[in-house]
C-alpha cells in the first residue's frame, strides 16, 4: 500500500484541520495517509519511507513562517527527486493578493526547484480560514487529497 505523509505547521489550528480533511481524501483511494505536525518530525529518517508528501503552512505576511523554513532543510538529507508532492494552507486576510503569493505556493515552488519533487495537477491549495470547516472547505480539502491519491496511483512519473 502506498503511503502519503501530510506534514503541517499550524498556529490557529486551521491548517491542521485542512491536513485531516486532505488525509481523508487520500484514504478514499485506498492509500495510507499519515498526518504529522512538523514539530513531531525529528530527523530526515522520519521522512524516508513515504511515496508522496503534502506540506501545509499558513501564510504570514505573504511569506512562509520561520518554523516551516527551519523545517525544510530536513529534506536535503534524503533524495526526494521524483516523489509526488503538494502543498496547502490557510490564510486569514483576503486582499487583492494573488494565490501564488501565499505560503503554500511558495512552499511548493521550493519543493519543486530545490528537491526536484513532482507536482501533481492541482498545485497548491490555499483556503481562507473562515471556510475551512464549511461543507465547501471540507470538500475542497478532501478533493485535493483524493486527486493526490489518484495521481500517486497512476503512472504519473515521466
């Protein structure tokens, strides 16, 4: 059975809620989804045995929070080239910013460029905090996980 690690950092708990809903979507495909806080991952070996990775981060001032930036170097100790990845996160503000300015998009860009991971079709998922627990928000997260699982189960690697 293929395994997906859903790793997240959350301050308000909203990104953690998203992680749980995304994991549900992954499980709809018969895959194993493991949800962990970034603070629970102690070393690179804790990352080594998964087939896919989805990282979650809230957006702070249109940037990735410092604890997430501190976490990312763990990926340098192992080869993640060719592994499927995704990114998600919550944001509080809703100004005229573009979604590619939010932490999940920035995080996904790092995974692709620095670690040569592969992005699945949906790219990064960014949701405003107040809709996460609505039916629409839960479904968006579950669909994200479901699509990730379908991509992982298919012959997506070039």
